C-alpha cells in the first residue's frame, strides 16, 4: 500500500470502578454515531526514547486532562492498523501509513469531574462517556475496528466492577 512507516503509538483502555471503559468522540467527526464510528479510546504518539508506559500516562493527561489512573494490564503484542488509502499522505502529518500501537488497560482512580476535554486549546475530543467494553468495536471507525475487537477480548478481565 505504501512505503511509509508506521507511527509508534500507545493506547489507553481506561476502566472505571464499574468496569466500563472511557470512550471519546473525535472532534473532527461530530456527526459519526453508531455503526459509522467516531468514538475511540485515547491514544497518541510515543516520543523518541520514551517508555510506552510513561507515554500512555502522558497521553491521558494531554488528551483527557487527567492523570488519575494506574496501569493494570498490557496487551502482550504491538498491534498495527493501516490508514484508508484516501488518508495516507494526509493524516498523521502525511508521514505514516498507519500506527503501530502498544495498548494498556488502566484503572481510573479519580472522579468524572477530573476528566477535562477542554484543557487543550485544540481538543481532539468533543464528548465522552463510559461504555461496556464489548460495545467498543461497533463504535469505532472501520479501520480501527479490528484492533478494538482484539482489545475487547484481551482486556475483558478488566471489564468488571472493582472492589472498593
């Protein structure tokens, strides 16, 4: 498809105490509902020489305005997706064919008021909610669905209410 590389990236499946996962609607896809997708988990690039575990916590703070989380799990393999052909050379600064991602499960340790999409002057998301993990693949844009299918199985053990 392309000679471009994959962008190194981390992703966060943030679970609340009820076992629901945080999903946010991309600000550039405000009318994408239901099967059309538009909702996703927080994710972002890994800086050169940055540890992925550190990167996922940094990305949470940058994208959703909170660092009230602890890592409780990690998918054991890197997962990759290709951008649709019409986005190659356009999205991700035009430098990448897609993303190679390391995914983490995190437990949210704060309150809903700690989640702040408005802290960034150019927010990536315009809405958020807690959702059952099993619903995640159906909420995503098509080219990310296969990764979310994997995560729905890999992180299922975290999708239960936590004690305390």
